[in-house]
C-alpha cells in the first residue's frame, strides 16, 4: 500500500466544484500526497493537469436502486417516529406510475418500506444493498484497480450516488480506509446518505450532531468537522476581475449598480419567473426615483427551461442574464456539470453586485463571505403554476432551523414591499450582514477559506 496515495472518488459531477476546481488538489500535492482522482464523470481531468483513473461503464445491480429508495423511505419514517415531526414527509419524492416498470418499482418500494420499518430492518436493507453490489462487474473492476494502485485511503466526494457503493465496498474488503464528504448543508435530514464509510467529513459541529442523530451506528470519532471547500474561491483575490473587465465581459452598464436574482430549479420554485418579474417591476420603480439599478439574473445551473424567456424579453431594460457556465452531458440533473470557469463567474458576480434575492438558497452564505446581504422571497403569487405548492413549505425544512436570528436575511413578504426593502438595504446593510455571518459560522467551520487545509490534515490523521 502506498503511504501517501489518496484516491479522490468522483462518483458523479457533484464533487468537481469542491475538489477539482478549488485549491484542494494543489494543496494536497504541496503537502506530499500522491493525489489521484478516481473519476466517474464525463469530464477529463487530465486537461486540468490532474492525475486521474477513469471509471468505465460503471453499473449498479438492478435491485440496488429499489433498496436505496426503501432505505430512504424507512429513514424518513423513523425520523418522524423519533422526532414526532412531520416535516420529513416533505422530503419525499412522489412515486412514479408512468410505465409498468415504474409501477412495479414504486409498489415494491412501498411494500418493502413497511416490512423493514425498524432500525433492525434498516440494517438488513443496507446489508442487502451491499450484498447485491458485491455481485457486480463494477465491484470486481474496482477490486482490480485498488489491488493494482494500492492507495492509502479512498475519499468519496459525495454521500448520495449509488455508483459510489461498489468502489467503497471494494476498498473496505481490501482493508483500505474509506471516507466520505457530506456535500451540502441540507442533506442529512433528507435521508440522502447512501454510502457507508469508515470516516465522515462534515461542514460544521451542527452537521456532526445531525450525522450522529440520524445515523446512530456512526461513532463520534469517525467524524471530522472541516468545513466545505465550496466557499474558498471567495477569498482568492487572484480569481477576481476588476469591475470594468467583469462588466465588459457580461454586457453590463458601468453606470448602473446591479443586484443579483439567483434562480431555483423548477421543483424547488415553480413560480420563479413571477418572482423575477416582481423584482424587475420594483427596480423600475426605484429607477423612477433616481436610482440607476439593474438585475443580473443567474439561473439555476440545472434549469434549462424556457420559463424565464418572456420576463427576460419584457424587462430587458433592467435584467441582464448571466448564465452559469455548466455543461450538459445528459438529460438527468446530475449529468449537468460545473466547469472551472463557472466557479470564477459566480464569485465575480457576487463581488460586482450589491445583494442577492432568491428563495431559500445557500447563496446567503456566498454573499455573507463578501459582506453582502441576501433577501429571501416569502410570499405566494396569485397565479401559481402548481396550486398545491406554497413558499411556507420551503422555510419549514430542517436546515433553516439553524438560522440564529431572522434578521440574517431580508424577508420579502409581498411584492409591494420589495422596492422599499431593497432601497433600505442598499443604504444600510450592516445589521443583516452581521447576522448572516453569524449564521454562516454556525453552518460552516470558520475560517471558511481553510477547509481544504483541514480536510488534508484530517486525512493525514487517518492514514497515520
């Protein structure tokens, strides 16, 4: 076994932003590690100068997806039982009955979820899933790769993909330590943990407590609190452009100040285009009062819908669309992948806008990193796309309970107050930013720019 060879497992493109497009790789090399990306994404990382081993034609066992969905349903049911809190029902996706195959899978998941509804049942489902994955060609190929390369540790960048199970099982069966990074601040209450590893890396002490609560088989000494690398770019001044360069590159007016409207995906916010229009009307109202403002619209990177087209056309006097630089490699949301250029684009968009408006996004923390404020949409429109969708559902999610003070964001409770609250915030944002930074320190280990350093230090402890 190579003492310093670390495999960074990329089961999908989610981990690219944190571990390929930050200083993480470079820092690992500087610390003496032989860093190799075990890459299951469509991207070639050799183009970035990284060592990689491509995973070819990875395929899970046919039963794995069913067992995964049973596991999710059982975990959510147990969370409701253990907390007496029905919020966990809101994390469920509707079952599909569109085809015979989907109907069979949906019925099977529902029946098995009832049969295995207990902690011991959950243990059995996890064992069944692992047993089936050990039968796959993918598992055998992973074994061969690991026997040949002999890494000291496998670090998985994302806890959700079923395609991470086989490589991690292969490593564990060979006695190679495994670790996993929990990639988002809202993931643990949603029962998204698919993999099981020897160690877990989390953003904060709050997330460590969540991990131990939702997964009682994990011990405290298996968890490292490191923060996430996703905010590090905000503190790298070499990636930031001058105002003149950024405005020229994106067709912006140097005489204007811009706010950012950050879009959500269709599922999270079906009425997003209406909210954007409400903000555009408010900006027009402020401009009549003598302001010279515009909106940079940054759509959700996985939203390629045409739902904003009409608003963008009707309000082109105030809205400029600056699209994320992601690449579409397939039809599923997890095949739309970030590029290094988009990490830089997002940081510069924040630097050169005054504030951000969105529906419950973690962009509040990106803006807090630059001492800027965030406004949350908090009302329902009259002509809703989906009659049974309500904004109140969003802010009941468990991760929003970490907000230490409601003043951490500006609450836009109806369209008529948007202009007033934007104007007030542009003139004095000190209080909002102060509370937002307090929230940031709760959900992510401080200082945020040292997350990669803390991850590598923790990896060093494990392999020693």
